[in-house]
C-alpha cells in the first residue's frame, strides 16, 4: 500500500510570509502595484540598476556570483556600510542575508497587476531576529518608489 501525503502549493508571497514568521521582529509589507509581473520583477531583480532606486539603503550593489538560483551580492549603503549578501533568486522570489542584513522580496501575478511583498532589516548576529525599528516605514517607502518607477515607464 502506498501512502498518500498531502501536498500544498503556495505562491511566493505566502512563502515569504511563512519564512518571515520564523524571524523575530520581521514584518511583511504587501501592496498590489499597477504593472505586469515581468516588468515589476525586472525592476526588483535589476540589482545593479533599478534595485538601488527602489531600496535606497542599497546605494550600490554588485552581483559577484550567480550559480542557478544561488546569488551573491556586494552592497554598500548610502552611509558607507558594506554587506556581502548570499541568497536565492528566482522568478518572484529573492531571499538573501549577510551577517547583519536580511532582505526578502516576493511577487505574484494578479490579473495584469502584481502583488509585491517585502521584508527585511538589520539582523541580530547569530539569531533569527531583526531589529524592528523603522522596517514598516522603509518598506512602504520602497513600494512607493517602485510605483513611481513603474509610472515613469
């Protein structure tokens, strides 16, 4: 007799919410933006270009390695702080962390528009925890900048 295990498919945003739920201090900010998924995800995935316009703390980003879904980025903040981020990048999904940062971005198709969710912030070294100060405000501002970028296209 073969046992049947239940399966579940979740979209990238539900996956981000589930992962963020395991990180103390993490909040997920979500918005539906006017724009086709491919255009929206193209902006969010342009790490060396548009990404820094949307996520202002990532003033300068350089992709240092890509191996399938594995990606490594060197980032510099507008205050001069540096981070070497290691993560997973696939359509609609980006999760990366360094010693002091976590960044999570998810997107899903929605009838010609796109649902986008963000989480992240300053990581407490050695723990699954974020310093929650200003995270929601920063995520809302990043989504505002994404909408302005989309409107300018």
